[in-house]
C-alpha cells in the first residue's frame, strides 16, 4: 500500500526517509525494544485543564479523500480503499 501511495504522489521526496524510519522501528521491535519513551505510558493531563470541545460543524469537515482525486472529499464513512 505504501508503494501505491508514493505512485499517487503522496509523501513527495520522503519515500526513502519513511522506509528508513520503518526499518529502524522494525529493528527495535525485533530486539524486544520500544520506539517511544516509556514515561508517556503514565502521562495524564493536568486535571485543571478544561475539556476541549469540538467546534460547531465539525462533522461536516471531510475526513477522507478520494484516492483518485485527492482534492475532492469522499464519503467520510469510507476509507480510500473502499472499506467502511
């Protein structure tokens, strides 16, 4: 799927960098390590922070793009490969 996304023009000039990062993470996992800082597992937001609210009309913002035409909005319940 990644190769197809590159053909579609996504991630211009970033293919090798993305592959290298994937290889780096795979090597860590193969070695039984994690790529993230373990301290994040215990992180909690400050209880004094307000709960964020979704903006008005948030559901009307297109969340998915058509694979054939990345400038057009598609059915937001359908992924670009046709899955729901």
